[in-house]
C-alpha cells in the first residue's frame, strides 16, 4: 500500500492494536532511556539511576519491574553483596534495535528542524565482551 491509499478498517484496527501493544510495553518517558542505559553493560541500580538523568528511585524501580515482566530486563543478584542487584538486557530486548535506531535518526532530524542545530550522536552498539 502506498502513502496515498487509505487502509481498510480492519487494517487500521490491526495497526492501532499493534501500536497500542508496543506503547504498553515500551511507552512512557523512561523505558527506552533505561534500555539505552543498559546496552552492552550490566549495571547496578544506583549506577543506572545516575545514567538515566532525572529519574527517581521509585520510578526506576517500578519501570524495571515492568520491563522484567515484559522480558526486556533481567535482575541478577550480586554475589557476596546481600540484596544488591544488577540489571542487564535480555536477548529479547535486541528486537528493539530497529526501533531505537529509527527513533535516534528521527530525534536528530526533529531536533535540527526545531532548533536549527544538528547533533552528532554515535550509533548505539553493544560493548564488546572480553
């Protein structure tokens, strides 16, 4: 279907359902920022809170719980550290690669349109494991 064709009512309803499902899983102000903060790195809660600037501990905790339920994040107990946890992305979170890339490209374009200035943002790539 090209841009000028109107979708059928069924196709429109299916698209709305799919977008709704996606927004339920990754929507909001913080989830994608948390995912970006965890790309290529396992992080402790406080470290993640420092990286995701502006998020409160309560909100981060709630977001991580939701993300764990949706299969994007895994909690790992730190050995010999009591109740301290580290968080890492699951393999399922890799399915968001194209989404994150598209949002980054669009965000850069939008910022330039609004401000007249471009941003040089390096591509997101997992850190190598040595």
